[in-house]
């Protein structure tokens, strides 16, 4: 008999409630239970992959990963229920760019202001599994993830009654908004199921669609990853397309715009996240020039246990250079000239573009001095293009 037809029992209900209480004690604000049946929106996911909207994230399209997303029982054959959890991180509501007379500052998605959730959440998931096993007196087949496994977690979260998938592609809870990190525990154990979230509350609102600088949000609640600022600043490992660089503004890691404008966040999102996500000093608005001079050792030390290690130093400095180019402040030219001599070609290429964006005699001089000694074809081409643009002004 499939789980969706399993008859509730007082024993299952009592265990489920105890488990939910323990999850909330551990800091999870959202807790729900659903089946391991095929996610309702899996065909949409397949169409998204077939259209190539996942960019260079080839791991999403691997046959094995696709099969597991279609059928969670391929992850855990004994699976009878899936516990879906949401942990709140600090809200970006009310954050604004620094004043124009300030040093150029960047913007970082609020989930990354503190410690990496990949470090914080797994111990809590392990504690929940231990709690279950203590309650029933024997081991339980289990597998857990937090944005690390082949599972359509937002789809399952909606089926577990935690909210709906909004036009910004985020899971939105009507009482608490969308600033949540999701996690799931697959269990070889029947639990009391929650009813799917029944309604869509986005209505005719298009604020997130209007706010997206790259128009990456699509009508079917998916996005073109290759245009999303989060993808460009984190997942993309090579050069950022030239036509998208000006649209990035001063975002150097991720983006919160589609969440910041959402009425459900404006009304209900708490500015406070789990205490473990407390922002590190200067993390919400890093000094772009200072960050651009980080050595590999300094980068590793500063961002230990931070999500900002994901794009690696070269990706992060690439993003900083683009943000400085968009700021257009000549005061950034010394830092960009320093980056133009960096050991990483990716950093040099984007520093050259940024110098060209700022322009002026000093920028022209920096580029002219760098061009003859640049050994790599990619930054050399960027220098040449910047020089040509400046000389044609």
C-alpha cells in the first residue's frame, strides 16, 4: 500500500508530534511531513533541464540525479515518509545601498552573512534522527540533506504544507515569508502526513518579476539560471557574460532583490534569523577595494566556514571587480590595478573590464602598461577591448 494511503494511527501521531516539537526546539521554524511519491512538479523540472535553463550546472542533468529527484525511494528504498524542515536566516528587509559618498561597498545575500548552513544544519538533522531512534528504541533507515542531494525540496515542502512556490521561485510561508533554508530527512518509518499547502497567494503581484535586474524569472515559477545573479556570482566558474555585468550592480555573492520586494516578506519576515547565522563583521556590505586585495591565505582565513568559499577566491574577486566597475569610482583604480597583476587570469580579466568602465587618463595608463606583459589570452582580450573603448571616446 503506498504511503499516501496509509491509515493514521495514534502511535504515528504521537511520534510525529514529538518529532516536530524536537525539531522546533532545535531551531527549525517550519516542520512538515510528506510522502516519498514523485513530486508534482517533476515534469516542469524535466522541461527546465531539457531547455538548458540550468546553465553550466551539469550535475543537475545527470541521469542518476534526475531519476532520484523523480523518485526519492531511489535515494532510500525503505523510505516511508520525508520530514521537511525550514530554518530561518536573517531577513534582508530594510537593507539599503551605502550612501554615495561612502567607500564602494558590495552586497551579499543575507543567508551568507554568517556561518555556512552546510556546517550548521547537518548536526541538527543528525540529532533529530537520534531523537527518533531513541523514541522507538531501534535504528531507522534514514538519509538527510540540506541543499546537497538530488531532491526537489521546495516541491516536497509545498506538499508538506509549509507554503507555496512563489513567482520568485522561493517557498513562501504565509506567516513567515521566504527567508528559509530547507532541509529534509528521508525515513524508513511511517509518520503522520501533513496536507499539501492548498493555495497560491501571489495573485496578480509582479513585484519580484519587476525587480529582477536580469529578467531571469520565468512565468512557470522557474528561472533562467544562466541570468540569475546568484548563479553568476556563485555557480558560474568562468567569465561573467559582458552584457550581464552592468546589471549586477554591487551584488558580489547571491542576490535578495526578489525576496526584498515580496509583500509577504515586507509584512511578515522577521529581521532576525537563527542566532547561528549572526552576521560576521562587515559581511552585509563588504569594502570592495579592501576585499580585492585579499591574498589566498587571507581569503581562506576570513571566510572559513562561510558560504563565500563556494566561488573560491578567484570567483569572489571577479565579482568584486565587476561591482567596482559598476560603481564607477576612480578611487577604486589603485585596487583594480593591483588586481590586474593577480595570479588568477579570471581576476585580471574582470579587473581590466572594471578599469575600462571607470575610464579616464589614469585608467588608460594602467591598461596600456598591463597589455604588453599579459600572458593569458582571456585577460589580454579584455584589456584590448577596454583600451579600444577608451581610445574611441
